[in-house]
């Protein structure tokens, strides 16, 4: 080791010639952590902007000065040669390459990284616990940014977050999570059923006055009378309101139809309200045929 001739051997380091660039962590999995990626971005953009290159060194280790295998390193720019060197934090300190601000940065970086590592380990454990409880779906939902059922989704996110931090979960919470997952996954079905239930037929318009109705034909029935043909058409609008028209309209079951008719009666059949139109009638349009 004593026969080194490279320009970064400890004996020839001149601290004034070095600018601190960033910190880094040399463990293989460190690219998975945000705080490392942030620092590497600083190095990358410096290389991009200045054309600086890492000095080639052939004495092994991660510290370009002493050759030790330091996990946490700092990167400095050697201004006279426009070369980047990587050193362990000990060497950086011993050779007076860094100041208090940088030492603080080392500390916060180390804390952040260990928090991120812990969080990652907690996530792996949490996911395994949930999967073994048949709650893989709870994990998926917790990773999802948002959900239409935001109330139940928020609670799932909160429970999973606590599980990641604490590393365990009670039987009761497991049971609760199953309910929340169902509530999220069946949300649209339940919503649709509620909407459907709201569609209770109401009376329309005022008896004796004209009212415009638009809806879908449910059925028609025709019969012969002593004056010719009579019949009724039953329709329902989007809110579930039923209309009974005493005539055969120019439509078939499922057609959209609009008309203005005189309300003859606010009736009720089998407990369901229906508005009966008879007599005066105008502006019939079969919207399905018009389209
Ligand atoms: Zn070193």
C-alpha cells in the first residue's frame, strides 16, 4: 500500500482543492431508497453539466483514498483535475475534506436511509401477514392512491400503515379489514342498488293540466272496442315514475318516447303510484326512431 503513486493517496491530499458533492451508500440494494437516489441525481447532473469523471482507482474498496470498504461514502470534486473521488466518511473527516454542514448531512442521510430500510422491511412483513390472512386485496388497496369509496379506503390505508410500523395486527382488525375490503370491492354494486331503491314511482304533474313526459316503453296492450281499437302504453322515466297512457303510442317495448299529455288521474296500482294520461295529447316523438 505504501508504493501508491496516484494523486489521491492520503499524503498528497490538499483539502482546499476539493468540493463536496454528495453522499452515497454502496450497499447493493441502496438504489431502492429515495434518499440515495436523490444524492445520485446530484452526482449525475454534476457529471452531465461539467463533464467531470470519477477517478480510476485500482486498489479496491469503496474509499478511493484508503481503499477501505466503507458503506457510506461521500463524493468530492477535485477541482484541478475535474475528477470525482469517493471516500469513506472517516477519511473525509480525517483529511479535513468536509465541514460541519456536511457532517450533519452525513448524519441525516444515515438516519433517513435506516428509516427507509426499516419501512421496507416493515412493508414486506405487513404484506406477508395480510396475505396469510387472506387479505392480499387489503394490501393492494392500501397501495392504491385513491378509491371511490374513500371513507373505507382511508381506514384500510391507516390500518395497513400501522401494521407496517408495528409489525403485528389483532384478530379484530383482521376481521374489520375483511369487511372494509368487501365494502370497497362491492362499492359500485351497492351504490347502484341504492340508486335503484330510490326509484320509487311518484305522481307527475297536476290533474287536469298538460305535462311533458319522457321515458322508456315498458309494454303496450291493444284491444277491440265497439268504436275500433283501444289500448294502453305503460312507460317509466329515469327516476322510476310510471306513466299510463290510454292509447297505443308509435313505439315498442324499450323505445324512448316523449309526449305532452293531459294528466287525468294520479292513480295507484299494486301499491305503486302511476300517472294516468288520457284525452288531450300532443307532440309525440319516438326518440329511439328519431336517433
Ligand atoms: Zn478511506
